[in-house]
C-alpha cells in the first residue's frame, strides 16, 4: 500500500476516534444533567452549592460549576500545568 494512502487512512481513523470520544463525553454530560434534574440539584454549583445563573445554564445547560468556581478551577489547572 502507498505510504500516503496509509497516512491519510490513519489520520481519518484518529479524527473519527476523537469525534466519538467527544460525543461520548457530551452524552455523559447530558445524562449527568438529567440525573441532577431528577435529584433536584440541577442549577446548583457542585463546589460551593450556590445557584448557577440562568443565563449561564442557557448557554451550557450541562455546566456543574458557577462562574467563580469554574474560574478558580481553571486557574488551578493552569498552575498545575506549568
């Protein structure tokens, strides 16, 4: 087989795998949001327990953190990444 064809096929496989992984993550986030609805905890921040603003939930209904906690978490992740 031609090396270019093999490289193209491998790139296509990697793209498809990444896409399926993203879809799987998205489905898990939706399922988690639905279970939070059932439990009565939808719209509450997982870390501080405060209400997540409706505006934020409209943009991304699967969010589990308020803006403050999300920002703090991202800062911690950046520090750990350095």
